[in-house]
């Protein structure tokens, strides 16, 4: 009742939610601007979203966001701030790289798209510091719900056959027209089911622990068969969200169907948010159940590495290939989580192990973000630059397959170089940022005592290089000739997409060459 | 352990027996038709002749109206308990409710501007 008696006390420390407040006001404000604007092309809302996300990103550096707010339900620490930067950064690049595509898909509906994206980012940033089961779930759903609508963007409604194409819009083929709807529905069904599963687990945790606050739960949860069930449900529910095998079936289909710049956002930000939620729960109130959840996580890692790396090899559609590669990458993220949960105080005291798991996870998520978004933007650039000329409109479905990358080196040397950088980073080749991320994860896992897992992950990563290098081979060693013998056109990239690719390539290379400061920042963020 | 769960098990037992009793009582008590009347298979057994089948298309404006209704339904669900406890909650609650209503109003404004309640 104390919270009721002095309501204004609940506002103590609310200033650490300044960035989240900015995002909330931005999202609502853009919606109001959207309805106040005359109908027509609303591209300017995209610029507004970009500016506001940039402001929010800068605010995470200039404002002091550490502290406790909402009567202890929200804690701003290094971890939360680092995660916020990843989320807002992913949102920024998602808007920047998607400016053209969003305007192309639905010129009149751009306001809604950016509003949904900002709402999703808001859910993520709130999630990053949640120390309360209800806040955690509500913010997780605030993140998820907009994603379902955004995945289906452009896929709803009848194909305008009789009325003729919409002015100012490049008409896709009929099959392609309905594909985003399929992507959105798959994401929605799997997302809804996984939410239910995770929520059931969380309700059991609440029932057993008698509180929604993590601080209370950490002392009241004692174990038992029901808590084991709850932990299993929570891990399974969030494994769906991050797309770790065997809960990955939605990943390739959704990636293939949804618009590529959105997939670039979807493939990094919600995954990082899923990891943030897992870290909050598993390293927080459920840390006492580490024996149970580490077993489950080990299973997820082994299956993810196997399924992701092996299923990526035969994929011809490059977005599906990146989807399966993402499944394998999630295995690496879970390895960092495992390392974070397995190093006990005893290990630190007796063997001098540094508990670096959480820091490696933070670094890994950032590295994965820049490389994966860059890879998807490269796909978008190649696909948007030219449907195969001479083909009828109905057959223009094959624009994200591997053959469209043939001879990209001679069609656009700079784009090929950037694409090469991104796939090398994802593959973990030295001096791209992904290399340091993978090595650091493996080292921390080795220190945590999972030698066999390290050996397996290293072997499967080497196998994974095959499909990453297949893209490189297509770009650099094949003639720029399509499957039907026509010469593929030169690729011109401009505007926001170009800027996004350049910035991400610079980040991938820059942090790859000088990883030290960022790793140190990750250590500090993880509280080491 | 068992002591703690006793109410839960009792609840489950009552729930299960209640549905069982309803089904069994229905079997015993209900009036059974002697002959197999075709009207038994109608959509409404109350004498109303159904017109057409149920697989018809509804105009999407019903869906939009339902969405706008949810907006105010959710509002009422929060405003009513708030009004009852306003005296204890104090100034903070007033501030918070106006914030909540402002966010809802943005949604309302959006719906109106997009023509959600225009009935053509």
C-alpha cells in the first residue's frame, strides 16, 4: 500500500527513462504529424524518425541513465544502456536503409511504418532494464506486436489487377505481392505461441515466488519440479523469439517473405532483446536454477549450431541462407549466455577465471548487429538495383537468389567489397568484427569449462565458412551473367541505403581492426 | 507441499464435476424428439428461417468499428476503478490518468482522421 499512499514517490528516478520517454513521444508525435499531413508521399516522416532515433542514440551517451526507477521495477545499469544502444542503433539503421523500400512498398503508409518501428524500439529499450516480470512481459509484447504488422507490410489486400498499378509504385509480381502476408502470419503465429509458453512459465515463477519483483524472487524461489518446468517453458518461449533451433522454423520463411530492410532490423534487434530478457531472467531470479537451464541451453546450442550451419549450405535464396546462418549465430550468443551462467564464484576464487560471459554476449550482439544488417542491406541493394531485364513481371521473384550476385565485383566493386566484409565478419574471418566476437565467446566458454562445446563450435564455424564464401565466390569469381545468359546490369546504390551500408562497413572494419576499446566498454557495461 | 495445493486440487475437482454433472443432467432431463425432424439441423431451432448460409463476407468497416470500440472499452476498464479510488490515490493519479487518456486520444484522433467512423 505504500506505493498507493505516496503516488509521486513512484516517479523517483524517472529521469533514467528519458530515452524511452523520447521514443514514446516520438512515436506518438510522428503519428500525429502523419494524420496532420496532406495525403501523398510521406517520406519526410522517415527523416523525422531517423532524426529522433539519432537523438535518442546520442542521449544514451550524454545523459546519465544509471539508477533505479518505478519503485525498483526498472534498473538502469551498464547492461541496460549497452542494450539500448544496440536497439536504437538497429532501429536507426533499419530506418536509414529502408527509406527507399518503405516509400516504394507503400508511399501513403510510411507514417504508420515508422511509428510501429519506434514503438517496437521503445518496447526493447524498456525491456533492457526491466526488473519486474510484468514490466518484462509487457515491454516484450510492445516490441513484438509491431513486428507482426511490419513483417506483413505490403502483403495485405488484393492484387490490383483490374484497376492498374498504383501511381508512384513499382509493381511486384502477384506471387511476391502476397508473400509478406505469409511472412507476417508465420511470425505472428509463432510469436503468439511462444509468448503464451513463456508467459505460462513466468506465471509459474510468480506463483512459486510470490512476487513479480526480481529482487524478491531471487530470495523466495527455492527449486522443485514445478520451477524446473517453469524454467523449461521460459527458455523454450524465448528460444522461439531468438530463433534458436529447434524453435527456428519461422526464421527462413519470414526472412524470405518480408521486405529486406525490415528483415535487417528483425534479424538483429528482437534477437538482442530476446537475449536481454533471457539474461534478466536466467542470470537474475533464476540464477539458482543454473543447473537446469544450462542443460537446456547446451541442447539449444548444439542443435542450433548443427541445424544452422548445415541447413544454410543448400539454400539458394540468400535471405534464407542468412536466416539459417542467423540460427547458427544464435548458438554463439547462447554460448556467451552459458559462459555467463556457468562461471561460479568458486571458479573465480579458485581458478582465477574472469566471469566475462556477459561482456562477450554484449560484444557479440553488437558485432552481429553491424555485420548482419550490412549483409541484408547488401542483398537489398542488389535486389532493388535491377530485376533481371527482359523477364516478364510475373517471374521477377528470383531477385534475392545467389545467381543475382554473380560477378557483383565487376558490376559494383565497392558494394561487392562491403558485402564481402559483412559475410567474412559473419563467418568469423580475422580482422572483421565478427572474428573477435566469436573468439571471445569461445575463450570465455573455454574458461567456463565447456571444452568439447568450444571444439564443436569451432569445427562447425569452419564448415559454416563454406556457405559464406559461396557468396564471395559468386561475387568475385563468376562472370556477371544471369541464369538465362543475359548480362546482369550494373548496381547503383544511392540515398539512405548507401549511407547505411557505408556506415556499417566502416563499423565492421573499424571495430575489427581496433577491437580493444569496444571490448573494454563491453567489460565495463557488464560490470567487470 | 500437499497441504498448500489442497485448494487448487479442490478447485479442479469442483470444475471437473460441475461440467460432468451438467452433461449427465442434460442427458437425463432433456426432451428427446421421437422422429428425426429436419428442422433440428437448422441454424436456429426457434422457428426463424435462416436466410442464406453463414459463409458470407462482412464489410471490413465492422472490423474497424470493433477496433475503435476496444479503444474505449480499455479506457473504461481503467477509468472506472481509478474513479473509485481517486480520493486515496491523490494528485499523482490524476496526472497519470490524463497521460493515459492523452495517449488514447492520439489513437482516437488517428482513427478519425483515417476515416474509421465514416459510414458510407
